[in-house]
C-alpha cells in the first residue's frame, strides 16, 4: 500500500449462515477483488473515507454496505448475500451505457447488477437487462472507479434508458480519498 491507504477485509457468506461464497466480486474505493475458496476478501483503498462496499455474484442478491476507513488501519466487514431466485411479474427492459463522468468515454467490462441479475458492459459501454416491473437498486463496479449506486422504478413493458456515470479514482493526489 501507499501512505494514506486503508485495508478492508472480511468474509462473504450466504445469508443466515456461515457458508462461504467463493469468487464473489467485492468492490470499494476504486478497487475490486474476488473472494477466495473460504469466502475471504482483502482490499486496499484510500483511507479516511466512507465507501459503499459492494459484493456481486451471479445467483445471489447484491450486497451494498457502507463502511468507514481509517488511514493505516484495517476495517473488518463481513458481508452476506441471499440467494437470487429470479424475478417474478411482468417483464421490462433496462438498457443504457456506462461512461466516465470526467471524459465521457465509454467504459467496457463494468459489472452491472440489479438485485441478483448481473451483466457486463460491452466494448462500447452498452448493457441491457430484462427484469420485472418494480423499484430496485442498481450497482456498477469497475476497478479504477468509485462504485456507482442508484435506484430506479420500472413499469411493465417499459424500455428504461439508464446512463451510468462512473467517477474515476484520482491516483496519487494528496487528500483525495
């Protein structure tokens, strides 16, 4: 790590159990990692800030947990993820693209998650998801960017256009956590 960094470590478990979830993506502070076979993750983030820690894995509901970090210290945070059993009800389509909000450049291979349904943005930053009508949280993660989290409502048969603006992490700028 560098001066000013903080560390985040913990386990990702299935809800209401100590069953580990291996290969879940855990993202925070512009960095992402995968959990190991025991469900353990370790992240280095710029210290002294609050972050939305996001865990994503196909087949599980996305977890979004706010953490507080202290420079030079380790924050311990376990995460739980319930099994995702799919959407019920009338379908709707969510589509859009992911872009860098400082350059407007498209961002490829960002992970986009609505509940437990996940997809990657393509080479031109575009994505689409077929979901049921309702109100949901959306999360997008990509190394080098702060996690994007928002909510939206979609109605039956609606084609909802949703642009995801991601903020890049500034590397090596003092006091910018």
